[in-house]
């Protein structure tokens, strides 16, 4: 009579890649990077918020077949740092609270439905799905044991992230809690360049003001010297 052979948990392999590309096109990739990097920036000063993009998440120990790789995930209560994958049992059992998916033409509705079921089953609190080709945003927020549809989602503010979703333009715009928009790397670089130029202009204006003040002070000193030479006390004028 044969016995069932069980693989010890220590020998279970959890791949760091699912073999799928991060994005199907440049637009999807741009949105993944913008969301992930801006969230990383938003929580840069909080050591217990972990943000990652296209990282495999394994919610169940010993079950490497149960996994998902959200385009962006955010975990509150876990330290920053590099990981090959997110093994939930090694992270105090904390699942990602917020996940983002950017839809591409290669995503079937069945695939997206499976992802929603997965996120609902394994404890995600907020799930956002954006279709950049149609400027369509869907969202779900946890209520009890289930993810409920966010309706309306225009100007919705994430309970966890405190970011705002604006659909009034030609494409989705995300705003930080201080109402500053999410920016691409190029926009950030341009903003920094403009800021540096403005600071340089301010420094030049300040230098010019100091030079004018020094010149005026020197003229006043020369005048006072001439008055004293004529026997006139400038303090009495």
C-alpha cells in the first residue's frame, strides 16, 4: 500500500517570477511606474509602509500555486526593503491592504474576474483597476468579508492612502493628500529643474540687492567723509 509523499514546507519552492511580462505596452508600463513610484515617494518617510510593483504575493504557506502579482501593492505595517516575493506568513501574516491593476488589451475579462476573486478572498482592503485606453476606473473597498464596488468613484479618496482619484480630464489624475498631483519621472525632473532655476534667479536677485545696498552704503560713507572735510558734522544734518 503506497503512502502519500508530502513535501516538507522548507523544501517548497516559491518562484520570484511568474514568467509574464510586467506590462504589455508602454502606456500600461508608464501607469504602473507612475503609481508605484509616487506611492513610494508619498510614504518615503514612513519605515513601516512597503510599496512594490509587479511582485509575486504568496498568501498561503506551502501553496506556491496560490499567488498573484499586482501591478502595485501597498502593505501597511511591514518594513521597507528588497524582497524576491511577498510571502505573507513571513510578514506577520499581513496581506497587502491596497492593490492596483492597470488593464492592457491582453487582459481578458475572465483573468480580471479571477484577480478580483483572489483579492477578495485573501484580505485586500482596496482594489483599483484602471483602463488607460478608455479612461475607465473601477474600485472596490472592503466591507465586512467582501469587496464592495465603489460607486461613485469620481473624486473618491482612498481610506488607506488618502489619495484622490480625479476622472474629470482625458485621463485619470491622482492627487496626494496635500492636493499635489502624481507626476511622472520626466515631470518631476522638469519640476526640479524649474525649481532650481527659480532658486538661482532668487539668488541672483538677492546678490544684486546686496550689491546695490553695499554701493549705497559706500556712497553715504564717501559723502559723510567729504562733509567732515568741510567741517560739517553729517550727524547734525
